[in-house]
C-alpha cells in the first residue's frame, strides 16, 4: 500500500526539471526577458510564454523548492549604484581554494567568484581567481581590494572597471541549440556606467525591492508585502520603482538557474563558462563591443582595460554552453564577424570557468559600515577621500 501511495505522489508531483516543456517555456522568458521594473512580473511571464499565470506560479514555486531555480529576484544595474570592477587575483596555488571560500562566504561585496584556467600558458594565466567586486557609494574600491588582498594572501591583483556595457542578461534555456553566429540585425546598445545618488526613501524601496523571494512569497501580489517593508503605500512603491527603472537603476526581474553545478536531479544547465578576451585598436572598443554584444550567445559583454597583465585586452564577454567545442565555435564565429566588419583582433584568449559561486553583491552604505565594524576596520579609512 505504501509503495502505491508513493507512486501516486510521484505521479502527481509538479515537474521541476528545465527540460519539461512547460518549464522550458516559462524559463525562456523568466530568466532574462523581463527588463526593468514589472508591476506584475508573473502576469507578464504568463503573457509572453502563453502559460496560464496559475501554472507559472505553481511551476516557479516547484522549481525553486527543488533547487532548479536558485533564486528569484529583481536585479539592479549595480554599476549605477556602486563603484565596481572585475578583479583578477594571483595567489599561490595552495591559497586559491581558501581565498575562494573566504570571498564567497565572508565578503558581502564580492559577487561572482570563479576559478579560471586557460588552455595554454598565456599572459594573465597565473591569475586563477576571478571575482566581481562592488563597494557602496562613498567607499573606495581600491582600498577594499587592498584589504581583501592582504586578507586572502594575494600576490597581486588587477581591477578592471567597466567603461561601457553592451550585454547583461543570462537566458541559458533560450540559448540551448543556438547556432554559432546567430546575432541581432543591429549592433548592441551601449549602456553607460555612472553612479546615481538616491534619497533615503528611494534606498528603502530599493533594498526591499532587491531582496530575493522565498517560495512562499511567489504569489501574484508580489510587491504589496515589500511596500509594507519599505514603509510606503503600494502605489508609492511602484511609482518609485518605475522611476528607478527609467533612471536605468533597475535591471530585470529574473529566475536564476545554476550555471555550472548540477541541479538536484543531476541535470547541468550549462557546463562550460567562458570569459572571452579581445584586444582591438584603441578607439575601436565601442564598435567592437557592440558587434560582440549583438551575438545572441553572449550573456555579458563590456569594455574593460586588461592592462599589460592581460596583453592589453579591452573587450571582454561571457558565454556558456554544455559542449566546449560548441562554445569555441561561437567564439570563432564572433572573431570572423569582427574581421568582416573591419575590426582587427590583435590578441584574443579564453579563460574557462571551473569552480564557481554567484551571489548578489551588497550595495547598501549602511551594510558596508556594519561590515567594517564586524571585521575591525574603521569605516573612515575605507572612504574615497
């Protein structure tokens, strides 16, 4: 009898795999297609995926419970709120794993933490640990990196701030089976980088807005409880959020999948995480970035200066895939396209991701002061001045 009940329960279980056709339709939209602030995000997912909203809510709850979706949250364009950079760390081999653990678990301002390698010894290949790093307004990115460097025992590090952004969106499910060379009809748009100042009231809404959702919070009236948390009415919450969206502070509403680690059922959404490097002639960074960014496989593309440690690369981008050869075929197609439009590549490389963890970087100035006190640092010594 017990076996029969277990079988019936299994038969009635809500599918949580990304390969389920209904889930795939939902994820193709919910991963990265809801730009800006959405007053009714699940209603919009329903509209675009043509899946009833009740089913959308049920499936997102099931995928979040199962660990298929690792978090549901409203993302921010943190480059508009905090000084940030991609940071490459060179450490003794025996310090790489402990440094990874510290930055992921103990530093709220380190977001993506990835151990990378190259297929051959190349400029920069000794920089094995890569992180994103952001510090809240009023504090110094350089001073924070220097403190971390001493804490984790780094031999040297390189901060690479984004000068321009061209692509910022994940969408692993909708990229499955994408043909190398697939690209939009026009070059990617340019997103400028610059810190925007907010009022205390705006910060209150923003902090409530960005906190990730627990399974029990996945309901149609998503923002009502967050308005209460921020101490404003529902109407005022949405008005402030929409204004922040117009000011390019709000990123997208997203359901995030694991990038590399296997899901609870053993499925891997992606297996290979590649950071592409290109060095183009000075003055061609924006043109090259827009051409790279128009390729649909790219999840990120930006102008960053790698400096001599990385053979003066100035355009970087990230792509994911389940097959290494296919990821390289996508890069080859981008390289050929750059040549076809008259952009010479003076140097290029691929840094492959291994162990990786991702968490949202903290951007609250109050949280930074609290962190300073917790680790025994005078917050004044970490300011920009």
